[in-house]
C-alpha cells in the first residue's frame, strides 16, 4: 500500500532535520527515499548531506541526487508525452 504524502513527509523528517542520534541506517534510507519520493526537491533536501564529513553519507547523497535527476527527467518525458496526446485529441 503506497504511503500518503503526510506519511512520506513524516518519514523524511530525520533527513530534513537530522538529530545527532539518528541511526545511520535510517538516515541513509531517508536519503534514498527523498530522491524517490520528492525528486524535484531532492537537490534542496540533500545539499547538506553531499558535503558531510562522512563519506558514506556523501556517497548516498550523490547517488540519490543522480537518481532524482533521472526520475525528474522521466517525469518531464511523461509530461511531454501527455502533451502530445492532448494535441492529438484536439485534431478530432
């Protein structure tokens, strides 16, 4: 069952304002989730993590940013396809 937006936002709270005691596996999972759930917002959400002193966090942030860019590009292509479909309907 997909998470609703409110649940997703709550799940991402450790990444938006991580506490020092946030378990690292949870933080890494939240970084990955941010890219999948909010690809357009990922650069803003993940910017600080890309400059972390922890190499594992930096790597996770960079991978998530690349994934978010790919997902965002797919969304743009899907929107272009929908626009073309709408134009086809106008001809009839």
